[in-house]
């Protein structure tokens, strides 16, 4: 996998930002960035070797930590626990209530006011 300078430039332009500004905010030096951009692959050789032996692409061995997915798993586990302890309750109502309790009261109120209009 290579870095797409064109894609990064496009995204910067779309956000009204310069490459220099982006790199500065990201804490990446221009030299480091352009050194990586010139490489044939930014995937470590070790990962490429392991993926080659397994017969898969290197990106198939990577995972993305998805905070939202983790939060939803926790929410569903809490929902299941409450439903297990209270068999007569509606699972969807419990899940919805738990979602609302995670929000700040002012945000819940704002959303309710927008809906009421």
C-alpha cells in the first residue's frame, strides 16, 4: 500500500487546509511524510512477509479500533443484562433509554424541542 499524495491534497483542499498545516497539526515532519510517500509500500516488511506466507493481502491482517462499535457492544450487553433481570420489559425500550442516559440532559432537551416544532 502506498500513500496517495493526491488524495491527501484533495482532502486538505476540500477542508480549506494546506498540506503544511495538516502535517504540522498531525505532528509529522515534511521530510518524514515525503520519505514515506516515496516508498513503494508503507506496510512493514514483516507484515508483508507474513501475509505472503498466508496467501492474503497485508490489510487483511490489520484491524481498526472502532470506538463506536465497542460502545455499542457495551450498550447491548447492558441491555441484555437488564432484560434478563426484568423479563417483562421491552428490549428496544431499554436500549433506547440507555442511549438517552448517555447524552447530556441539555442535548436530549434540544433534540426534543427540535422534534416538537
